[in-house]
């Protein structure tokens, strides 16, 4: 099992940061049939072969992803895409 952990500072209001996270989750749901749900400021997501959570606070966003065996080979590509999304949506 491979894991990806990314933390980023952001300069967004709490509601804007949550909207950006929701946007990311809805795109993942549409593209990869990923299920997600909010638990306070924690967005938990899951599908076969991948699970994780995105945690928001006033200054930072933290993402932790666990990849199953088959998806672990795609870890570098997934990590690049996550960094790209964070660059576009959670810049400080």
C-alpha cells in the first residue's frame, strides 16, 4: 500500500477553502466514481483501491491518500496531479 501526504498553507477564507475542496471532490466523484462525505472540516473519500481524507483549517489544507496495490504504481502521477490542483486552488 502506497501513501501520499501533502500539506499546504492557503490564503483563502474558510468558506473559499471548503468550496475548493468540494470542487475537487466533485470532480473526482465524476471522473473516478469516488464517494465522499464531510465530517466537520474533514472530507473523507473512498472507492475501491483508494481512500483518504482532506483536512481544512484556517491557514492550511492537509491531504492524506492511501492507495491499494494496483493503484500504487500510479503514485507519482497521482501525486503530480494533486500538487497541480493545490497549486491552482490553494496557493498562499
